[in-house]
C-alpha cells in the first residue's frame, strides 16, 4: 500500500458502504436535504443511488464529502461523551 492510500480515509470503503452508512445516520429525508439529488429525494433506494452515483462524478464527490463529515462528527461525539468510570 502506498503512503497516500494509507492516509486516505476512503481507501477500502465501497460506495455501497458509504450510501448505506449515510442512510442509517441521516435517513433518506435528511440525506435528500443535505445533497439535493433526485435519487435521494424521490423513491430513494441504495440500488438506484449507486447506479446514479457511479455515473455522476460530481454527485459522488458530494456523497464522499458528506461521509467524511459524518465520520468527523462521530469522532467528535465519541470524544465528548464522558467515559464511564470503572468501579
């Protein structure tokens, strides 16, 4: 693995995994608000979204960017949560 790939947070993560995790985190309605593309707003599904995103580079970039934002937010939430003291 090259050094550049080692630092790439998207390395090894499929587009299907990204869409599935975004849908679980935001839900289709919020996802359609965050990224205004029809495959998230009108009768959304993972399959239709993947088909569109694989053919549309600008939309895929937006989805990948939102995924990275989600990962940062999850990391912040994890750091903010006080650790349970051991008894």
